[in-house]
């Protein structure tokens, strides 16, 4: 089940100007009117276009930087993306400092927000009911903006998290799904999407 999904901030529902294109040829969010207004749910489609369609990621999501709450995900078909990136609170056996295991309720939204802010979540980074280990946090420059890039993985899978000015980009890859899905391609795709969002004022 996906979390209660508030509408994106009004600024996110600008119109698409089909006469302009990003360097990669995708649709651009226009600051001016004149084109059809984006329909509700169109951010799911935007994630699909930027992260999924080229084959470098198996899933992706957008969340608010302020709260870590996800409001859009892809793949869009059958809401498959939501199943991969989010799971309601769940109990897991977490190893303690004394090597004993203790049942802990995992809130994925708070884990995700902690990771996006550059700290290691105490009980690990959980997404879609699966635990990921944060392996790298780097500073990168997209356009004229410095961003943090957080990489995390589990066997054969991984995620790239990039906070922008007001949003958090989540890109996920699965090496078993396709030879083109790997950490390098996932990161490159996530950074391109982050640059697009920052350029559009997000």
C-alpha cells in the first residue's frame, strides 16, 4: 500500500511546454502557461520517463525534503513502483550492540529522511520492506548546485538518493533485471533527474 499521498506543492503542477526539451529530449516543466496543465499523478509519469524508460533503474520515487514523505513513484503500471520503494510500518529483527536480536518497528519514511540528510539510520535503511546498507555519501555538482549523493545496496540491488532544493530523488536498480542496471548508471540517471528538478526550481 502506498502512503497517504498529498498533492505535490502547487509549484510542482506547472504546465508542460512541449516546444522546449531538456538535453536528453525529455519534456520540460515550463515556467510559462500555454500548454496543457499536468494532470494529477503526472509526477509518477515524469519519474517513469526520467528513471525507468531508459532501462537504467527498476523503480524510482520523489519525496518531500522536509518530511521524507513519498508522493510519486514509478513504474506507473499497476502502481508497481510503490511496492518496490515503500512499505507500511513493519516489524523486523534488528541486531543490537550485544549481538542479540530485538524486534523493532521500522518506519521507512523516517529511515529514508535520515539517509537523505546524510546520517545512517539506527536500524538501517529500509525501502519496500528490504534493508539496504549505505555504502557511500559524496558531494556532487549538478548544474551550478552542490548536492549530496547517497548510495546504498543489498545483494544484486541498490539505490541512489539525491536531495535537491525541496525534493528527494530515489532511484533503484536491480542487476538481475537488466545488464544496464548498475550503480554507475543509476547514479548518472538520478543526477540528471535532480539537475532537471533543480533547474525547474525544485
